[in-house]
C-alpha cells in the first residue's frame, strides 16, 4: 500500500446521545478509489463531512499528508 494521503484513527461523532459514527479507522492513498455504503441513517454523510473537514469529530484524529 502507498503512503496514506488521508488517515483517520478512531473517528467518532456524537450528536447529543446519538453516536452517528463510532471508531472509524481509515487510510486513503493517492489514486485509490473507495466507496462508503450503508443504509439510511448509518452515518455515511457524517463520515464524509468529517473527512472533508466540514464537521469536527467528537473523538479521534485526522491526518492530511501527515499533518494533524
């Protein structure tokens, strides 16, 4: 696997008492294609919003090209 461009460790997002995304670990390298699938309400949009920086995680860490 190539060096990760984007890496998520323990990514979690809570809205009050609801946990929308729980403990996601993800490593994305340049030129790789990934898909996020799941049922309605599974947290797909929340995950993408955290990965893009639109929504801060409640817990966990995101690194873009090694920088936090």
